[in-house]
C-alpha cells in the first residue's frame, strides 16, 4: 500500500557542472537553495537585491544589473525615518540616503561582470501578484510598510508572466556566455492573499513558465513546488508558520535538484565536498591529542587533495584553519 505519491525520474536535459557560474534570483526559497550551492562551493550570486517574489521584480533586478544603472536619491522613497529603494529589500534601507545609495550601487559592476560570465540562471518566482506604487506608476519589490492604500494590487495573467520572462531571456542572449535557464516555482505559500488566491497566483506562474519552456530550448523547469505540495504533502514538512518548507523539506528538494541537474563529474565532486564539510563541522575536544592530530591531518590531506584536483576551487580558508590547529 502506498501512502504518498513520490516524484521520481526528474531529469533536466541541460546539466550543471561544478565550474559553472550560477546567478539565482527569486523568493526566499532561492536563498535556501543558494545556501546549498555555496556550501557545495559553487560560484553563485544569490538574490543580490534581496528576495524577489514576482516576475516584474525579478526582471527589474536583471535590467538594473545588465544596464549598470546606478540609482540616485530621486529613485528612493522616504518612509518611517528611512530611505528605501523599491527595487531592493529593506536590508538596503538607511536613515541617510547617501548610505542607502552606497549599499545599493557599490556592487553593481561586480554583478554585471558575474552575470555576463554566468552560464546558469536560476529563477524562482513565488507569486504573480504585484503591487504598483500609484505615485510613480511602478511595480515594487518591497512595499517597505508604506500604507496599502498607496498601492494598486493586481495578479499577472499567464501571458504577462510569459512576456516578462521572454524579454528577460532575449535581453541576456547576447550578453556574455550562452546561458541555460532553470525555472522553478517557490513552494512557499502566500496565504496572506488567501488560499484560493494563492493557488490562482501559482497557476499563473505555472502557465506562463510553461509557455517559456516551450518557446526556449535553453529553458527548463524543476518542480520544487510539486515536490513539497504533491510529493511530501504533509504539514510536518512545513515550518512553524505552515507556509515555508522545513529544514527536512529543503534538504529533500535539494537532493532531488542535485540528482536532476548536476553532471557526473559534479556528483563525484559533491560527494567529496560533503565529506570535507562533515570533517570541518566536527568539533575536536582536544586537537593536540594523538587522535585529534590524526583527524586534523586526514582533514588537511583531503582539503589539499580536492584543491589540487579541482582547479579553481579555493580551500585556503579551511587549510589555514586546520594548519593553525596542528
């Protein structure tokens, strides 16, 4: 007797290699996957402007980076004692506009260069509902606690979602390396909009992205949303708020992602990286004991071996940390 419907044989055509540079933008679930990528030593930039929930905000993020446009004070809005950017999360806000602009503009050139060199674009929208700031007629990434009456709320239809992402792909086609696109819909439920509206919102994303997958051979879909809602399908795989995936769910989805998108060389690489990560997480009670020294020597040998074998992977921090204990 079966008690769940497991999604198996998920296999994307375009594989990712550990040498690929990855640019990931989307909801807070993007941050979850980004942490896994960084832990596995991928070169990845993840949500450089903070989390982006809707397709318009995701597109605006790429537009600012590809054009290299720097924001000015007139682009900011003042609310509750701070200056904010509608393109960025509140982590970029500051009570001094100059400081806010410094945080916002300081890494634009770095992001532009990295995006041009990236071969994998990971896009994870969470909702098709957008909020337009009426005074400026622009869709925002973050309302920054400005009263709701100052915004017009609307849901993008599938055609609008497809058009936004089509323009994004076209704009990147001649910028640097050829790119492959992995679209996935965040499994985080936006229940503040209501149960039914959340489903409609996700459906618009699904239908719009399906058009993109059919139109662009370099674009594929990974079913993160389905893995949580249809495969795991149990509240014990959600966090305390019953909206975000639990640590166990994120790990499950990551393993499915790992299996579906990484090539054979990368699977071997990741096995060794995880072994080293386990060694580095181990806390020695007495590093100067014979057992402790042998453990550290083993960890050092593994770190040096991986760095020698996999060109471009930097383990100098781990190596120096181990040597300091020996």
